[in-house]
C-alpha cells in the first residue's frame, strides 16, 4: 500500500534502528504519540526516520536545530500521513524554523508565482506554507501544541494540511480525494460548514471551529484538520458530517483512537 517504501534509499534508512533518544522525545513531547497503538507507532516511526533525513531543517534568528526540533516536527507532519498512501510531501525540501513569532516583510507576488499563500502584509505569523516549499514554522508554537492538543491549535498540522491541499495544484480546500464520489460529498459538507462558519463569525457568534477558518476555503480545511486531530471527540459530536469526511480522507478515526486512550471519556 505505502509505495514510498519501494525506494532503495529509504529502505536503507529504515534498516537503521529507530533511535531510543528519539522515542523518548516522542513520549515526552508529542502527546498524540501516546494515543497510537503499537502498529501505528511503528509506522509513524518509519515515517519520521525518512522525513527527518530527507528534509532540510534550517534554524532562523539564531535557532540551533536539535534532535528535539527535528523529531517533533517530523512526527507531527507525519501524523497526517499515517493512513495515506502519500510520498512524504515529495515536493517539499526545506523547513525554516524561527524561535518565536515572526513578522515577515511585505512580499510582492509575481504573476507567475506558484506560492498562493504568500504573506502580503506585515503581520506576525506562527507558520506559512508554499506549494513546493518551504514551510515556515515557529518553534515555541510547535512545542506548545505538540504537548497540549487540548487547545486545538497546531501549526504543524495546519501548514502541512496546506501542503496536502496544494497537491492538486491549488490551495482551494480540496486535497486529492480517493475517488470521484468523495468529491460530491466533500463539496456538500464543506460548503455547508464553511458558509455557516462565515455567517456565525460575521454575527459575532461563538463557533466550534476557530473563526480563522472563515478566511477562505484553504484555511477552512487547515483549521478543520487541526480540530480533527486535536479535538476529535468534540468534533465528532458537534460537526459529525465534517468529521466523517476528514476521517475518510485521512483514513484515521481519531475520535476512536482518543476514546481508546482515554476510556473515561
């Protein structure tokens, strides 16, 4: 199923034992690692090993890249791929990591640009994604979210959801789905919930999803992905149709996973 394993170079990487020090980082720093069963943990560790070696992690503003940074980011980016026959974000080569919130300068976007998510105003960000890379992340936001999924905000899930979204060429909130029938259901459910989020946000009403998801369809998908992994039980209860299409796309039942880990809930 997972054709990414067919590459000889990746097989050589996976012949190496998963570092015990990396597993300790996962146990201590990545809350969702604890939710996984043994088979899922094994597969995630495989994805981490390849991702961590294939991608270039570059520290900015003096940030030194450590095993902790490399493993946590690799783990969370790979969490989205646990049920997908996907080739480890093959067009992405570089991840820039800043120590804390960064304000990027105004960027002039060329008419030939392939980076539709470019920031055009000078605003603080905790992450940003481009179609063929790089991905920009802020470490203090990454670290906090990995330890505390209960907050429902995860910049790694958010930005790598954008990367998945752009696999079909556009950041339009519709990643490549598994079959033709899925597109009709996806459109029906997401249109309904996106418009509902816009309306409630404009009226100043409280919403389950972060109102940032009302910005556009791409941000809606990225925000929904954060909640699907971080608040799956509440999402299943409050937005069942949206939960179900994300469950079908990611091929992961995150609510059932959390129930198994936290049976008292």
